[in-house]
C-alpha cells in the first residue's frame, strides 16, 4: 500500500466517522422528541393518546433492536 492509498483510506475513515457522529446526533434528538411525546406534561392535550402510544412503541422497538 503506497502513501496515496493510505491517504485515501484515511480520508474515507474520517468521512465515515463524521457521518457516524452526525447520525448519532440525529438519533439522539429523535429519541428525545419521542420521549417528550410520551410524557403528557410536555405537550399537554396537543398530543393524542394514539400518538403517545405510537411514540412509546417506537421507543420500545428501538430498544429491542440494540
């Protein structure tokens, strides 16, 4: 492996690391939003029980996928 290939691999690794961190941030925000939908104190009556149940089911499924 020459320096050009090493440099290309390093750039790809850095790029993938950046994308991974961006996705983690997006996932964290989504989980926080779903958690806020589950708790009635957050949005009050603006969120129906069906939406709360769906958000709760999504959170449970995310946990089971790990």
